[in-house]
C-alpha cells in the first residue's frame, strides 16, 4: 500500500523524509489541486516522489467533505472552517511563508456560513465552530460582518478562534463574540521583554497586546496567553520578564512553549549564525501539566539548551500552571530536583478546577482543608499572630469562572502562599 505524506512537516523537511524513505509520495505545500489529479498514478515507489505545486486559488478549493473521515459527521463535535488562507505578517519564528505565500486570500463570508449551517443541520451534535485561519482578523471589518451574519442566522453554536492578534481586538468585536457565546480568548504574547518582542517582528507592539489582554478581561472573557521561552536573543533575565508579565496580567491559562527553530524561518537563521541547532526529532514546544519538558533543540553561548528547558519548568512553577496529580508526583519531584527548582516550587501556586465528585480529588481536597487548619493555627491551638509571623498568611483561590460554567462550587486544591 503506498504511503502519502503531506502537511507542515512534509513541507518543511521533504529531504529528510526522502532520505529515510518514510513515504512513497510527498506533497509539499498546499496539495488541494495536485493530490486529486494524481490519485490514479499513485503507487508504491522504490524512491520517494516529491510533488511541489504553486499555491492554489482559494476559490478553486472545494468544500471539505468530512464524511470521508473516520466516523464521518456522526462523530463530529466541532466543525472547523477556513475563511481565509495565508498570513501577511513576517514573524521570525513562523513557518507559514515556507509552506505557502504571504498574500492572504479570502473566501466569501456567505458561502462559509452556508457550509456551517448545512453541516450543523446534518449533525446537530456539533457544538463548536472553530475558525482555523492563519490571521482571521487581518480584515477586521470583514470578520465583524461574519460575526453579525452568524448571529442573524441563529447558528447558535459556540465559536473558537485559533489565532488572534492583539491589534485585531476592539470593543465592538468583543461585544459580538459575547453575544455568540464565546467564553475565552487567547492572545499570543510571545515575550514580556520589549527588546526580544521587537526581534520577533510581529508587526504590532507589546503595549498593544497588553491593552488587548486587559480589554478581554474587562469584557468578562477568560484570558489565555501564549509565551515562548528561548526566542532569538533571549536570556534567562529576559524570559523572567515574561513570567513577571504573566503575574501582572493574571490570565486564566498560560501556554509556555519552548522555542523550536523550524526550517526556513528567520529565527532559525539567527541560531545558525549566533548559536547552535541540535537534534530536532522527538522535540516538542509544549510541556505537560506534569512538568514534562524536552531538551531544547537550540542554544546560544549565554543561554545553553539545559538552561532553556529549566526556564520552561520554572515558568510553569512560578505561574502555577501545573497539576499535582498523585500519579505524577514522583516524576515531578525528579524534574524539580534535576533542575534545582525546589525554591520556585515552594513559592509557586496552583489553582486547579477539578471535579469534586472524583474520589481521589475529594481525598486531596480533605488534605488541603487539613493543611489550611494547621497553617491557620486553628488545629493546633497556636495563636494566628504567631503563625503569620512564621509564615505568610495562606490564601485559597477558587476558579470562579469554572464554578459558573459547571454550576458547582469550585474546589480549591492547593494553598497559595
């Protein structure tokens, strides 16, 4: 059976795939028009065949037929929609320009809404519409019109936007998202240091992003943010600025990504000239809630690879975005010991919205209440003033947004000291 490869990895690393002969046919870039026309010719090959065609006109791309996927429409929970392709910006870490071009193309808004309505009628189990455009708010008036038309058509499905820039947010758009039922917004911040942020070349300012994040919170949305550890020119000191910014913005969720030097990007060129790029296979930028982190695939003289991985774990600890699952405790303890981060662990906090009906979590909640009694001095009969002299007063934080969503009382799991 012939093996066909495509997508971002195949487009960025076709030579490596050919060398290892991991696929018979490798499609580089957008394969919408080229793959169907070659289906009759595809067979097992002794040497990989690489196909690279120019990017297609988005108006020639047919509607996605999800019935061809495993389970078809009956298994769909969310419906992805692409209203535009490509991104005109030149972020140094982004590989979009290596896969296609920067010239953005738009699909007709009414046609996109027709597709959504047809699929929702076909499968009422679809609860979420996911916009997967590279830059959906580049033409902000057009995007707002999509939101107004979606409300007018009473599609009545939650909306998720994959990519949102800080300069693509205003009060009117947030009001429209509120009417549709969007409950959170995620903003790519990348770095809290102005110098490093400017090197990313996002085409917006850090102040604009901070203002948009504050605007999102003012409108009552949960705020998600994305940061990158180890960008070109970064040092441990500049990445600490990102941690300070997170503590200032107090988002509901933080993605701490370890920089990945992808082929064809300006950021990779920086490391090739000012540092080193090591083995990339098996590396991931995201860490898990169990503090898992891979070794950084790049380094610079003043920021070694091990220190970059250590900073990612430190960021998770100091901003509280990890989960003390009993099954992970041994592994997490080893990670903290390996990177010598016990001090950061003791100063960190975690607010974990959990299902209080789960037996394990109920036990942990009881242990948490027992700990609070000890720290408050009520359990041992110690005067509270003595405890406050020895320890900072513990503060228990509850994820109130989670409580509203579930209609239950939030369960605080750990003490914020």
